[in-house]
C-alpha cells in the first residue's frame, strides 16, 4: 500500500479513530442517534457473532460410543455372549453403558461451564 492510496481501501483498524468515525458518518462526541441505530440494524443486522447450537446429548453419547476403548469393550461383550459367557457379557455391557453415560454427562457439564465462562454482552437500546 502506498502513502497516497485512498483511505477507503485501508482496513478500518489501521486508520485513526477520527478517520473511521468520519467515514462511517458518526459524531465522536454524541455517537449515533436512535434513528441511525435502527437504520444500521435494518441494513447490517445486529452486532453479534453467530453461534452454532450446542451438540445434543445423543450426539455426545454417539461420540462416547466411538471411543476405541468402548468399541473394544462392546466387541468383548458380543464375544462373551457368542461363546456363552452371559454373565461376563452382561457385566461388560453394563460397564460400557456406565462409561458412555458418564462421558456424555461430563461433556455436557464441560460445555455448560464453557458457555457460562464465555464472554457475552447483553446490551439493549
């Protein structure tokens, strides 16, 4: 970028605040009026970062079931039933279910904690 390039081509963060305010037609002392705020909201939308919805509980369960240890234990449970070791198969299946439910609950709690600690702003006009 050359020194004589127009200011409009420079990113706003690289310009002095006064130039950005002038380019955006904002009075630095008074700010935007209510009509200007509504007009800009209609044109540009709300000033917020779009977020994706959190994963469902069943999505977390599926993720826990894809864990290699759980896959191996499921194979052990199936093999136990095939060879006639019903009690071993039931025990391993119960342990897999416990492990999957515990992992999904832990992930849900971690997600909730992360959402609570995420910075947010609730401003209104």
